[in-house]
C-alpha cells in the first residue's frame, strides 16, 4: 500500500482506476463514451473527444462523485471551480458504509483556500496551482466501500465543476486508519475563550494537519496565542502546548512575510497583518511529526494580542479551521455543517 519515490519501481498487485466526469464510475474502459449528439464544441468530432469534461451543480443539489466497493486507496483528488463557491461546495466522504461522514468541509477550505480567494499552496499533501487547480495527496484507504458527495449549498447554480479522483484497487493493511477532516468557525470568537478547533475525537489515531483562516478585528499583533492538544486522559491541562501562533505554523517574530512550504505556510489574503480587517491563511501539516493519540483528542488555539501597557488582549477575531487526522472506525459523528449565513465570506 505504501508508495513513494524510494519504492515506486516495485511490482504490485494494485490496479489503477480514475473517476471523472468523462468516466463517472471509473469503469474499466469506461472513459470518453459521452456522445455530443451534434452539440457543443465536439459536435464535429463525435464520441471519444472532449464531450463531458465537467458537471454542473444546481443550487441546493447534492451529487455523488464516487460510490465504489473496496478494498482500495484514494491516492489523489483534483478539483477546480469558481472561487466564489469555495465555501458553498461541501464535500463529504463516507467510509465502509458509515452513516456519518468522516470528511465534512467546505471544499475550498479543505484545499487550504479560504475566504473564497485563490492562493497557491506548495505543501506536500496539498498543492493548489495557478489558476485554482486544487490537489490533495493524503492517501485514503477503505476496506469495503467509499462514497464521496458534493453539495452546492448556495442559492446559485454552479456550472463548470471539474474533478478527478485517482485510486487503486488493492488489499488494505490491518493497521490502516481512515482519513478524517472537519471544519468549524467562530465569528467572532467570544471574549477570553479559546478557539475550539476540534473536540469529541474518540478512537486511536494521529493528528496530521491544520488549516486556518484568520481575520483581525483589532489592530496590532494578533498571534501570541498558544495551540493546545489534549491527548487521551488529559484533563484541564494539555500534554502538548505551543509557544505562539506563528511558532506553531513554523514562523517567528510576527511572520514578516508570506511563505508556502512543504509542511507549513502563512499568506495574506486582504490587507496587511496588523490592520483591522486583515485576512490571513495558515497551514501546518504533521507529516514527519504526527500527533498520536490512543483514545481521545481535543485541540484548541488561543487568540491573543497586546494591550498598550504590556498585557495580553484576548481577541474576538473571525477564525475558522480545518483539521485533518486518521483514526479507527466508528467515529463520533460531527455536528451538522453550519448554515450558509454562518459560513459566508463578506
């Protein structure tokens, strides 16, 4: 199941499959079968040419992109669509017949593009390339079944939704865990409270990443807060506690400038850091340093600035987060996705 540059030359029993609008069920020999019927750009070329490269999502519609029996591993997914829908298209992934999704996120935020704005991301598990080509490479094993849906939770139709899901059909190891991701937002964060990134994780697994959007509602420096990871039997105090927001995301001394790197990044979206209304995105992937938990996990982030006389100022900023982790099944069901008015970017 493990594939990388060091062993890519080895023979395997896996077989490759791909799902797209041109081969909706990934069937063997099932691609490029759409008939233009004398319409569209391929009307003179016929079957086998570029007839159905994308789909449309009507307002409020949920479409199943993948509904496939296992065992297998999703190796790569690629998406592109209009950025004004980044927080309106909700992706859900269900493993092995579970009723509750293990992935439930706005698709833009899952791909480290928040605020309905395109940003290039040069991370190891997620690449977003010009102009809005979203790629995720987290391997996602499944044993008996996988179902992937996308919902257009918008009052507007979305034309031109492009996707490709590349996967292998192969045995899955007994110790393989299931990929999970969830999203939540506090707008604004209540005074003197910590932003709850994720809670209620139960099972064995490892935490593998964070993506955050952050809007300043006060001027000045905003990143003194510490991340806290409460593992297993932790009570009031966490086992893992960071030293500052920029420290957790691999920067220092107020970041200084934007960067995107294999495991961590910080980028400005709107206005400069320190200004009221400034919008930032941040990511940190725990690829070389996953955070292992045996039974439970809770993660929080403080939001702290400075008062003029040298005291901390608890901030009431607009903060959201996607968290990425692997764990055993079944998982504790997520809360319902917040309604569109609570996700909206204005």
